[in-house]
C-alpha cells in the first residue's frame, strides 16, 4: 500500500528547487494546469495563484489533496 505521507523523489527535488508543493505535485504527475484545476474543481487562474504561493482555502487544499492522491497533511506540512 502506498504511503500517502511520503513524497516521490521527483517532488522533493522540485521542492528543493523552490517549487511549491502544489506545483511540484502537478508537474510530477504530468498534469496540465487545466486538467488539474478541472479535476479539483478550481479555476485555472486560482490554481496558478496557489502554485505561485498563495495559500489555498481549506476546501481547495482538500480538493487538491484528493486530486493528487496525497494526505492533506502533506500539503499543510510543505
């Protein structure tokens, strides 16, 4: 069973390079901004803001955790 708290090496490398957790996860899963935003129910413009460092609402964070298949605590911790 996959540990939803651990991050793949590609994600941790992107984080080390300065990416936000949201951008790092989307890039790791090779999702377009449009696909990820539609899947999470967030506008592309809003997801772009979140990926740029704007704090998501609790509802947005939950939706993105589901979209990326990680525990919400992973997003809070990064």
